[in-house]
C-alpha cells in the first residue's frame, strides 16, 4: 500500500512558477514509476509527466514539454513537478500517481495507475 500526498498548489499569474511535491508513504517508493496528471474543470484527467524509478528517464506531454520538469528524491520518498512559464490553460487539479513498473518513463494511461494522491489545485490567472 502506498499513500500519496500532494502539496504546493496555489494561485499564480501567467508566466509565473510553482513547484508541486508529492510525498509517498511506504518503503517501496523506489520501485514505482511516478507520474503527474491533471484535470481541468469539465475535462478528462490527462497525463502530464512521468519519471522512472531511478530518475534517469522522464517523459512529458507535448503541452508542458520545455516548461515543466519532473524529478524525484528516493531518499525523501518525494516526487516533484517544477512548473515554469505557467499559462491559464494549465489551471487544473494536479494529481500524483504511482505505477508499479521497473520500465522507462513514457506516456501513462490513467488505467495503469496503482495509486493516486488526493490532488492539489493550481490556478493560473491571466
């Protein structure tokens, strides 16, 4: 069992930055491929970014590539999402996700997710 708790969301102006954190419980955090998804109001939940167990492999949705950076610290059982050059269309609830997989990071289908966090709201004003 893995519990995920996100933090770091908030209100920011367009062009600004936020850093999301996701703290995981349990001793097996390093076995999990971790990802971030987001869900805007009235929209489906969509993939944002993923990172493999070691942090050596990352993958991003085209919409955030070059602006967002995913990273992890296995010693702290934490995964991060640094979000720069934020746009109003980035407004959403952001969810941390864990997938039990030893593979490289790639696109994640939400059906593959083993554990979800509760989400943190990010609002970007224009």
